[in-house]
C-alpha cells in the first residue's frame, strides 16, 4: 500500500512538473504591487482585490458585459474600453455592516457597483457628509501621530485621503483650511468644519474608517482607468496651440517637455498591464498603452510615434508595438474572443521574446543583495499555482485522514486499512510540502513573511511533529490530533480575508538568514504548541467524559510534555535570536514592543507549566490544562498583536479581519477549560470526602 501511495504521489508530482514546463500562453510578466507576475495570475489578483473572487461569477456575467468568467479576458476589455462601460458591474465587495449602514447600502448584498457607491459616498446628502467627516477625522488623527510630523504641527495635509486637503484643529473642531479644486465631494470647500471629532472617538471606529479608506482608494483607482484612447488628447491640443503661436520647433519642444515631461507621460499612460520595462529606471514598468503615445519631432514640426523606451532592442520593441496595435483593433470587435485572436498570440510571443534577455538577471543590487527578474519557469509555476484551490484540497484530505484515523484507531498497526490511511496522510503531507516548496521557488524565500503564509506553515509543522512523535511513541491519538489541527487552521484560512497573494517580502524581513533562523523557529513553535493544545483537548475531553483519568489519557500526558519541551525550546531560542536581529536592524536588542512582550509572556507561561509539572506541583490534568491555556497566549502573540492591537515596531504583520472568529474561539476555550476544571475539582472533593 505504501508503494502504491508513493507511486501515485510521484505520478501527481510528474503531472505538476509537465504542466509547469509546458506552461500557458499568458506567462509574460506584468508588474503588480512590486512583483513581476504572469499575466493570468496578475488578472486574477487584480480582480480579487475589489471583487473578492478570482473569476467572475456566473450571475454577474451580464453586468460585466462578458460571456467568460476569465479575469484576464475581462481585464483586457476593461483596459481597452475604460471603466465607464462597467460602472454598473457589482465589482466592489463590502462585508462591513457598519459601512453598509453608514452608506445606506442594502445589508443583504455584499457586492456593489461603482455607480451605487459613488452616489452614496460622494453625492447623496443623507450619507456623503457623515462619510466625509469620518474620513477626515480618521486621516487627521493618523497624520498627527505619524513620526513624520516631528514638529507636531496641527495643520496637516491629508495626502492619503485627498492631495491638497489641509486641515487643522480648532477647539473641539476640525477646520478645512484649503481644499483642492477637483474633489469628489462637491460640498467640500475651504472653511468646512467637523464637530466632535475627538481622537478617542475616532479610535473606536478605526475598523470602519479603515474599510472606508480602502474603499475610497479602490474607487479612485477604478475611476482612473480611461481606456486605450483616454490619454494623449491634451498633448495633441497643446502642440496645435503652440504651433499656432508661430514658435520655433526648439521652443515648442522645450515648452512641451516642461508641461508634459516624457517620463511622466509614460508613467501615466495606463493603470493596467504594465508589461514594458523602462530603460530609464529598472524599477519602472509602463503600461502597454504607452506604445500608442506620440512625441513631438522638431525636424518635421509634427507628431510621430514614440521611440523605444524599453530595455528591449528596437526590433523587439517595434514587433511588440505592431502586435499590440493589431490586437487592440481585433479586440474591439465583440465577435472575436481574445484567446482565438491571432494578434494576441503574436503579442504574447513578442513580449516573451523581449523578456528572454531579462529573465533571471538582477534588476536591483545594493548592500550585497540583489533582486532578480523571475525566470520563465517561475512565471509558469506562479500561473499554475493560481489555477486550483490547493488549500481546499488540503482541507478535504486532512479531514478525510482525521476521520479515518479516528474510526480505524482500534485496528492493529499491521492492518492494511490502517497502513492505507497513514499512506493517505503521508500523501497529504507530501502535497502540503510541495505547496510550501512551490511558494519558496516562486518567491526565492521562506514562505513565512505574512499571516497567510504562517497559517500554511504552522499546520505543516504540526503534522511533521506528529509524524516524528508517532515514530518515537506509537500513540494512536497523535496523527488524528495533527490532522484535526491542520484542518481547522486551513478552514480558518478560507473563512477569513487574509492576503493570499504571492507578495514581495517586507523590507524589515528582507534577510534570508534571519528569516530562516528567527521566523521559522518562532512560527514553527506555534505548530508544536497547537499539536500539544489539541492533545490537551483530547485529555480534558476524556476527563470530562469519564470523570477520571484513563490509561490512554495518561499516555497522552507524556506526549503533551514532549510538545511543550520542543515548542518552548524553539520559542525561547527564536525570540533571543530575534533580539539579535532587532539589534542589527533597529539598534536595540529588546524594547518591550507588544510582539516581544507577548512572546516573553508566552515563554514564561509554558516554563511555569513545565516546571510545575516536573516539581510535582501539578499532575497530568494540570499539564493538559496548561497546554490548552498556554496556546491562548500563543494565539494572541500570533494573531492578537497584529490584528487587534495593531501597534509596535512589527508593523509588517499588521492586518484586520477575523476578530469575530477569534473572540468566539476565546469564549469557547474559556467555557471548555472552566467545565474541565469544575469536573476535576468536583472529583477531587468527592475523593477527599470518601477518604475521610
């Protein structure tokens, strides 16, 4: 059976490799959020950002004016036509009940159109003023507390909300001292005031203000998508006006460069499909719309197509331009699907041919470090990674493994059924390992730089620990416990709105050595601790049911102790090494930052439980109780510091979402521990009465 399991695992891995090598036609690179991604993955991530789905739902196809659910196909259409034809599409996902109530949106809907939202946020008298007041107060108090405001000036420009908007505090009011001429709020003028905008009141509504700010940003970005013919008209008009003034060609050229700098025109050519590397700055990539720009030719005193502004050769640049213009012309025909479009294949081929010289080469080097363009195999791997729901597959396999391991726990280890189930778990663990290595290969780093990646890594450590303990201890409860822990964590990953994209590592974490040593050790300890916590639940659950310690439960206690030993060693060592990294990065070893403080608290709690057990102050029940309660502290170190407190130097891990699930978990654990403790104390009291 094991041979067959290994055989099928190899077949699956071979299929993956074949698909990656063959790749897809959409694997030309596009710059998006600091990383070069394959076009198909880019389109999926772009759509997911506002829409909360990587494909267009069937019920929304009509409003999206497309017959295909493909994100890439629709994004090409949006890029060509601009946002106006799609203003009625339900593109924006909103789940905040408070935001819906404030904006008078339908509480039963989660997706809304650009027209619905701009009406509520900007134009509806019943809602727009209250929304603007919240936003101004939120951004003002944030700007006031920022480190950049060292002079503690009370008159601040709220750039993140609206460039050119200046606000100052006046008694208990916020006063707008200057407002931009072009504002989405028609009533926003100089002298506009907000009453009762205290910092304390604003802090209470931080989650709502965050949701509003992100929504405003998404709407602004969507409104800036003007389509293929949306740029360049102002430049042409300016050229005509200068020519009518009878200026010399040299004067016209100088005036145009001052009014319309070429680099700015390239950067502003388009919001989507930034697939052209700049020859002026390796970090800049320009939209394909830039291929249609025109420049002033001094010799002929007229406009001509822009010259090569990329890192590619002139021949490759011209091939890309001709293919793009032909593709754009054919795409404007509604009867032509882009995948069957011959010019699209030509465009992809031209882009890939130009990129060949860049693939795998460094585009930025500093302080002995280098950032590299992805190879074609990395692009293909990333494209294929987004094609399937790997996390859902892991959930199903871990759930099946857990169920079968529990149902067949009474069978002898030599049973073929038992071996088959263990083979299933090993195959699931192998797939889990492949997914982690897959992300490592794509990103060139360990996959533990954000909350999403740690929630994938922690269950992997739990299963690895369980497999090791099974070899050493042969206990039937270890593998079901690890399968259950993995299933629960991955289900939580699916339920919450964590950032799941393959993103660039945060600058403060950009050290392969420390990322491997410190982060893998600390986060790895969470996996060992959650295994101990699940085993603790098994012990306490058995105690609640039998009202006494069973023989099997006594064996569990020794396994719990081993997990606490290993987890505490990893946590303390990793925390100390983190202090060394902090001294190297921030100039101090320890600063009682919330993350550091809770790592210290967690370490102390586990040390207390271990020493209390070793010195016979508590028994097996106390050890199991400590394993469960200790993980409550770990959960706050892991999740609470980043998502509830949201303060401190470890800002690279901050986020929002999932608070309701976390509070429900804390309440359920408190009730479970209270019930177990009550039964334990009741049993002790009964024993004492019987003995007397």
